[in-house]
C-alpha cells in the first residue's frame, strides 16, 4: 500500500528530466534531475520555495497541484507572467521546459532579482478563481463534502431535503480513481444525461489514508452505489442495470436505446452516492429475524426514528393536522384517505394513529420466514430470504478465507469477479478462479452491510449485497439545513427544528 506514496514523486522525475537545461540555467547541475525525490528538493530550492512544500509533494493528488504551481514558478523565472504562458508550462511541460532551457534568448532570473509585476484586475480575478477551485477541490476530496438527502430511505432519522456534511477524514480520505474531472460535478456534465464529467487518461489504484476511527455498527455512512458500475442513462441508479437485465434480458437492454438509453460504465469514485446505516462490519455474521437485526447472535438496537410499513384500516379520512404532527410526507399522507392503506411509520407514529377514533386497526407488516423475494441478494432460491427474515450471512473481512462451493458461490460471485477483479468460471460442476480449481477464497478487502432506517422503503444491502471498503466515502456528521419538499418557500419550507443537528 505504501507504493502509492512513491508512485507520484517518481513519476515527477519525468518532467524534471525535461528541465535538465532549466536546472543548469538556474545554477544547478543538470544531472540532479535524474534522481527521484532529490530532484524535487532541488526544484524547490531553485524556485525559492520553503522546504515544507516537500511534504505535500508526497501526498497523492495534492502533489499534482503542487507540481503545477512549481511549473508556474519555473516559468516566472524566465519572465513568463501572462496566463497563457503559464498555462502552456503546466499543460505542455515536456515541450515548454526544454524550449526554455535550450533557447539562447531565454534567461533565468532568481526570484529575489525579479521586478514586481502589477496584475490587472482581470488577472487578479482569474487567479483568485483558479485558487478557489483548487482549494475547494482539495477540501471536498480529502476533508469534508456537502450532500443532500434525495429519498426517504433513511426516514425519519434523516429526511428528504436534509443538507448535510460528510466527513472524509473520519474513516480516512481516499485517493480519487479518476483525478481528471470537471470541478464540482460528480459523474455527468451539466445539461447532459450521459456525457462524462471525467477523463480516464489517468487511473489510480485504491488507497485510503489513515482516518480518525474505523466504521462501527450503526454509523451513518455515505458510499458509492455498489451496483453503479454499469448504468442505464434512462434510469440511472433509480433502477439497477442488473435488475433490468434480469427483467428484460441483456440484448433488449443494450439494443432498445429509446427505452433504456445508453449503457455506460462508471469507475468506483464516479458512482452514485448513497447514504445508509452500517449494520454489519467486517467479520460480523448478520441475521434478520422478524425485522429484528442480530449481529453475532446479539440484538442490534433499532434506530429510535426508524420506520417499518404498517397496514392501516380506517372508517374515514384522517385529519390533515396529523401529517404535520407526525411529519408524514405528502406522498404518504395521500394514501391515508383510503379505507385501507400501507404506510411507513415509526413506532410512536403507529401508536398515535391507532389512537385516532376513525382508525380500526394498525398492524406492522412482516413477511414470514421462508417467503422468498427473488429480487433480494443473493438472487438464489437456495436462500429463501425476504426483507424481514434474512440470513444468516457472513460479512467478509480482509484476509479471511472461506470455503466456496456451488451451494454458496452466489454469495461471493460479485466480490470475486467485480470487486476484486478475478475471472470465475464453473466447468463440469467445478469452480475455477483465474484458471485454477478453487474450493476456498481469501478476501482482499473489507466489506460492510448497509441498511436504511426506513426498512421497507430502502434499496440497500438486502438488494445488492456487500459494500466494499473502496466504495466508502465518509461519515455523515451534521445537518446544516433541512427543507421540506412538501411545503412552499414562504410556508414552512425550512424545518427550523431539524436544522443544525448532529447525525446519530
């Protein structure tokens, strides 16, 4: 894992090689450009920058911007102060640096002997914008990022319209897989459904820096959608590509562009962001029995504001004041005008509704054990699981070896092939991994089990299985604004009592 610390500085030897003559004009022997790490020290010395810059040159991704700044400083040494000249130095260093070094007309001037150049107000603004973009990119990549809650899968712990901050330093920030991307855009360019906002010219391996803590059971976590590697541009992540293939067939999904749009691939860091509660951590064994979650045989407390679906039988409509009192969404409230309805409710809300005179019965819905939901992981009738009775299932831990067979391969197939990049084949009843017969498998990554607090209205690990560690983005820590999507702008839109709250 330490190799990535050396990958970037060693790669910077290449532009330094092209600066051989530049070094010589600056008074340093050209051969110093040949020595990895040392050449960066000499480079900083030439441009008269403090040696603490060197620390940032060892940090992947940040060092990319540091070298850009160092190239600009080299250009300044030859009197190149215009924006286009410095831009050429950054974008085409392998051409521009040799030109500056070999041209008889270009002269090097040390920083202390240069004339001060007064920038125009346009240049001042351009420089400020560039600095702000770079600074904001570093902050949102490595420190903290803002997200919003688009669905009701975490209600009532988190509400639709909540705006929150996600800490990336809690579990450790990770190096972007695709660092070349349009600023402040996730995976698709504005006003487009399938135009990528990133370039894959540079692809970096997974690496996560040390965080302040490990993921714990019941943490609220933001992560990349595990089934988001392949998506239909018509449905995006609203409906999994893999579900569409099972329902319509692969040929139909790829052929019918009018119905499904284009089918595109996304790298890990550009997949849709989801937010759920981490129910199980690596090494845990999880089982759901009649909606109660057991981790390693012990009951896991249910979130105080979590919801299940209840059936409600009533003789008449329920007064609208109940919607505000119990914070029932507008969509759910409309269902309460019928004599029989199914609603996601907290335990407290269910008790309150049951006390209303027109309500005859309120009953929590529970799918009995053995009733198989084919749409649930691992999509195998040998595992007749449903939303309320699921498992037991072991959550893989890095370095752990498990036996594999035709009976349980459906549990681990996606881990082996998609997440950990192996080739898996079944020939004459035997399992082959990378061409070799296998009856065990050793996991290379840690995995997690994520579930929404709105248990009957959440697309989570029960639908797509394990979440790999390289998909984890960060910990949801703080709600700084909460807007009610069912209320007008000047009619209670801001949920003041839900704003500025910690996430538990």
